C-alpha cells in the first residue's frame, strides 16, 4: 500500500477504543494487529462498506479483544471510529445520502480563490468612476452629437 493510502486512514486507525489490562491505550490499529488483520487493508474494506455493515464488523473485532470490557459500549465505539473513515456516509435514508467529506466541502474550490483587499476594491471603483466621467466629458466636447443637434427622428430626413 502506498504512502498516500496509508495516511488517509490515520484518524480511524489511531482512534482509541479503550485501555488494555496494563492501562495502555488500545487503538483500532493495535486491536486489528492483535487479531492478525492488516489494519490498512481492513480500513479500506470498512470504508467501502455500508455504515451498518462496517459498524457491525468493527464491533465484532472490538468484542473479540480479551482485555476490552465491551458490552453495549462496543457498538458506540465502533460507530465513533467508523465515522472517522474517509468518505463515510453520515446520513443514510432513502433519497438522502451525504458523505462526511462532502459536507465539509465548500460550494466552490477555495484553494485558488483570491479575495481582494478592501483598498484594492476601492481603487478599482475610483478608477471606473473616473473613466466614466472622463468618457462623458470627452463625448460632450469632441464632436459627439447631442440630442438637440441630431436630425429628425425619422431616419433619412433632415431639418431644413
């Protein structure tokens, strides 16, 4: 598995699921490794599964740990950990499926968005207003016909 795939599951794999008998924190990674399961491969498979199936599968991994006092808490721990997987559905009901990563995305890509400083905006407005005033001055004084000097409103007829 390459380095980019390995890091996308870090939040999930390093999530704590309890304490061992010696008081040391047990992570999802250590729990899977203790069961001779490849943690990154299992994380990739869980990420592809529907949430309920992934939660059930992780719950069964958690409950097989001998030192973990699991009980009803194991399913809650599994739900919390599965939510840390990339691209996990957070709402599942007919007609509505929103992934956790999509919910965090903006409506447009802000990586390349440059927001001008207010002074830059003011400068642009001043330049546009000055250009507009200059054009009107030029038009009034450089042969642009005014409304009074034009010919008859009917095209082709001139006033005598």
